[in-house]
């Protein structure tokens, strides 16, 4: 994959992911894991986990690390630029008409359909990731997954803290307990 | 100097917004509304609404919006770059460790906890999305039939391996079609 191809791919991903947050996950997975086989599911989860341990938008962090992994430092910087360019261009363009645009009936209608579509594809991505994570140390991984799920769904604890706790849990468990004894 | 102020303000937002998305909102409010008075609270709410109908993270949308208001397009560029600068430096450093530093065992062990955890967090976000997408919050419990129809159609097509880009555009098309139907049948 050339620098230019990589830039275009991230630019495209950043242009079609509405709603921010984790919506980039299924799209990145499709482009780099399914279509081009440049990353494995496990590597992709690692990149997202790592991206989450830094401040800032998940989409930008994931684009940066994907670029870093595939194309080195130049790729990392290209990833950031490709990720921030679409919102930069679109919001500047809409600046003078934003009120009319955001409350427009047809824009809202299109968005309702898109939200349904994005929710559907998120389910597929989560399923693939969960299956991947549960291949080894099923009980340990399953418990962490369930706890993080409940914390994410039911509380408003800052994600940064949750990430820190998860990293610590993994580090402590695998430092002090022999690997073969972790279920 | 206005560019410098913009830069510092969004550097702060970028440096402290852990967890992305809504973690950035209180920071943006603190900086752009309360400290520099670049926005009113109503405009801040408008930006959140605008972010939901345009692609891109909310922090970047806010940076672009505020930058454009205060100093035109160059202001938007300065604010956006400032918002991602702390993250970029931090991840270049971390990425270097990860990909070139011979992957220390410490990171490897932490990742064994992070992998399932992140999956759990994304699953939680998906459930929240599911709820907010299908249930119309105003008035009595109502299902958003447009979103539900798009959801079901996309599930079927995704099983048949239709590409994601097509599915997202299809979602938009279905939304417009549904909107047209609602528009026509409305009394």
C-alpha cells in the first residue's frame, strides 16, 4: 500500500464515519483487516487499545497508529492529517449555514437511516473482536470484557481511568500469576 | 495574538480529553465558552447537534467551528492541529515502543487486559447507540421505524458481505426514502 493510497483510505474512512467515537472501528476493520489483510483482528484491537491510552479523538489516534504500524513515522503523520482534514473542510464549509443544516428535515432523515446502518455494522465488528479476544484465557478475558461492558454502559467513569484499570489488571495478573494458571 | 490563544486553548482540550467524544465537551465548554467567550452556550449546543450530522470527532468539529469564528479558515487549521498535537506526540512515542522498542513484556501484559476490556467498552457503546438510535426520546415510547428498517436491511446485507461504504450510503438513502414517506403521510 503506497503513502497516497493509505492517505486516501483514511480520508475516506474519516469522511463517512458519523457520530465519532468507536464508529471508526468497523470501517477500519473492513479496510485493513478484511479487504487488504494488512492487519489481524488482534493487531487492530491492540491499536485501538493503545490509541485509547492517549487523550484526543479515538478516530485520530487509531489512524495514527495504523499509519505508524504500516508505513512508519511518515505514515503516522499522514494518518493524523487524513483523519482531521474531512471534519476541517466540512465544518468550515458549513460554518455559515450550520443552523439550517443541523435542523434540516432531510439531513435528519438521512441521518436516522445512517445511524441504523452504523449500529448494525458495529454489532458485526464487536462480535469479531469478542471472538478473537476469547480464544485464550477465556475466563479472565470474559470477566474483564463483562466488567468493562457494564462500567461503560451503566456508569460515567472517565474512559481514561477505565483503560488504566484494564491495563493494570492485565499487567498484574500476568506478572504475578503463572500464565498457564490463568483460566 | 489570537492564533496563539486559539493554539493554547485547543492544546489544553487535546491534552486532557481522555476517552474521546463526550469527554471533550466539558473541556471545550470551559475553554471556549467560560474562559475566552468565543461561543455562547447555545452555540455550543448547536455544535453538538452539527457534530451528529457531520463526520468527524466532536472535539475537531468544535475546534474548526471556534477557529473559523475567531480567525477564519487559518484559525480553524491552527485550532484543529493544536487539538491533535498532544495525542500525536504521545502516540508517536508509545507507538515507537510498541513497534520498534522490541515490545516490552510490560506492554504485552497490559494488552492482555486491555484487549478484552476495549471490546467490552465498544460493546457498551454499541448498546448505547442501539438504544439512542431506535428510541425517539420525546413523548411516549416510540420506535424510530426508519432507523429500525435500515438496521434490519443492513444486517441482512452485511451477512452477504456487502461493503461497508455502500451500506452507510444505503443507510442514508433509506433514511431519505423514509423521510419522504413520513413527509407524505403526515396530516
